[in-house]
C-alpha cells in the first residue's frame, strides 16, 4: 500500500434511487415513472400515513409477501409524509403526465370507433401533444405509441430525482423495494447525482484501484458529516485478486438467480447481472469480487427487476464493454426501450438484438432466441433467451421463457440444432399481471382476469417439452429467486410444498431417469467445459 490510497470496501451497498424509491427499470422512462408515481408510490405512502399499523402487521404475514406494504421496521410516518409532500411538490409535472395518459386512454375508448383517428389529435391532453401517435391494430382496437426519445429530452425526464445511497451491508435481509421507500437511517451517504454521472465510475473503480480519500471526496462533492461517514466506507486492505480463467475450454459460474458468468481465455460474458456483496454468510456464493476486470458482454434477458438491476449495472458500467438487450417494439407504455433507458444511465455500448440475430466473438457467438409468455399477455417484445456457442458447446439461457407454444422450439431446433446445456426458470405460479404492470393499466382489471394472466415461467410439462425438443444433455433450473440475498427484488419464500419446487423436482427426476444431468441451481456452481 502507498501514501494513504484506499479502496472502496466490498460490502458497500449501492442503492440507486428515484425520489427516494429504489430505481427499478420502470422508474426511469418518464411515462412508466409517472404512472408508478401516482398509482404505486403515492398510494402506498398515503395508505401508510393513514394506518402504519396495517403495514407493520402485513409485512409480517407470509401470505402478503410482495404486497403493497411498507417494511420500515417501526413508525416512520413523519418521514413518509415528508417524502410524499416533497414528491407531490417537485414532480407535479409527472403527476400531470400520469393523468394525461389516463385521459388519453379514456378518449380512445370513447371516441376511436374504427374511423380515422386524425380528428382526435386535437383532443390529446396538452402535455402529451407531439409525444404520441394514435394507432389502431388490425382489429380496430385503438392505442397510442409514445415517442420515447423525445420524452427523455423533455422536462418529464428530470434527473434531479436520481440519487445513489451508499451504506455498508452486513447480511442478506433487505426490505422489498417495490413497496418500501429508502429512508435515511443515519448510516448512509446519499450522492445526489444522475445515474449517468462519470463520478460514479470513479467511485466504483476504487473497488480495484485505490485512490486517495481527498480525491474521491472532491470528485463526489462530499463535505462535512457526509464526507466523514463516507471515509468509513474506504479501506486500506487490498481486495482479493480475481484469477481470470486461463484454460483452453470455457468455464461457467452460477452467481445466483439468473446471473451466470461464462469465460474463455479471451472472452467474458455475464448474464442478467444481479450480484451479492461480500460479507459473512452461511450460504456460500460468488460476489462482486469474483468478476474479471473486463466484461466483454453483459446480456439482459428481459425487463423485470430481478433480471435488470441498476444497483449491479451501475457498479459494473466502467467494466462492461458491450451490453446486449432484446430489441424493443418502440413506444408502447408497457414496453419501454432498454436501449434508450441504458443510454440515459450512462451506458455507451448498448447493442439491441432481434430474434435469431447473432453476435460473433472469438470461438463462439451469442444468438437471441425468442422468449414467449411471462408478461401477462401484454405486448412486450423486450425479452430474449440467449444461445451461447463456445467451440462445440451450445448453452441456452431461457430465463423465464414460458413454453406456451411448444411448436416454437421445433422451429428453433431446426435452426440451432441440439443444445448441450439448457438453463430454465420455473417460477411457474407467477404473480398476477397487475403486480408489475398494474400502475400502467388505466382501467382496473377484474380480479379473475388479473389472476388468469400471470408472470409465470415454465412448469414441468412445458420445460420438459423444451428439453425433449432440443435434445438437451444437461438441464439446470435457475432464476428461482431462492437465494436469500434476492429477497429485496423477489419477495419469494418457497417451501418443499411450493408448486415451482414440486414441478422443478419432477423435471430433475425425469431428466435423471433418462440419463440427462439435471440440477436446480442454488447459491453457487462451477462447471468447466473441455
Ligand atoms: Fe420475469
Ligand atoms: Fe425472473
């Protein structure tokens, strides 16, 4: 060590926030952010202010896991009220946008009856004028598309709402982020800066390259108490060195959920980056410390908060050469473009892949494979499985693909042939569509309909049909949200009797009885490919 240079401790947690709420993907595009502000955050905050006891008891009830209840560990009404009032005052523009979306939907429902939509442009609420195109589908159902690039350049996209909260994490327990705002606890430092700020890269570089406290303090503009507290997040201890894979073949490592790192001597690929920090725990795992200096390709399968996580992505931004996302349809409210969104967050090398499109790399390739279902039958195109070819190995990462149309895999098989290793998510019960998309619906979906349209992955029959169709030799059930460090984005607690566990156990048993290697991944795993 030299002249007081310091590293950022490996247990410093980085929570990206939008107006005090954890920044998951729908809080960044202006239109989805506006709807979540009025239909999720303000409602939950009002309900909490009204009856904090209800929230306190609901979060202790396992049957209500993931529900709209704040997990604040004690009465924080005054602070929630303050957050609510500040939000309403500072984001009146987004409240107006949310109401305008509601009005536009109502106008279309009422007046678009198959005749030309041209006369309705004059009735588009003023704040949306010039930002939408009115359209019919071929059955004369009216809708609108948003001109997203312009919305990001409008006053609706206000980066003053963005900040990053730093604190030390010592265990897995974190409140569920969709329903609990992040209140200051006196042990954190809030960096009020846009996610795209290069100062953040300077900070996260310090996990591997030491710098002086004074230099980073000034870069981040910290003073007084904040600067003092921030000092405690630094250490002179040299971090563990990562041994890059140097073998002739390839190696994959499971980091939990859908996050898998595949490395050859020359290329590193990280799937759905969602990582644990390094701290003492009973569940052994790979963490941020187990990544190569450079990640050549980060692949995102779809726009759910357990697969695209800014907390991880921002910390890795300076190490990611290319970030690959599924192609987007363009402009529907429920399907914001990940390419635009990541660009707003400071990513310069975003590659959008269409279905069956391929990126070649040294000794291999990445192919985007169609991903059906798991989005409550909403027209969402931003989803993709990925086939990785490395030498003569073929690995298919299907994430939460739900095999609702088995013929698809017959067509895919004709093109890609047999698959060696198949990774499949089997969260086959899934939440009702309103869980994530409810705030975007401007008319309430009746409960039976809502519950029939689920965010569910493949069950036993569906997963087995893919295994058979693609003649897989190895099957790994993953993306089950079982790792204890994922509770804050998953809010799932399985028992042996949970359907996804029963269904995946059956799949594993059937596969093994046929001589196929099969396992449900949990915690960590390493496989070497010759
Ligand atoms: Fe999903
Ligand atoms: Fe998932």
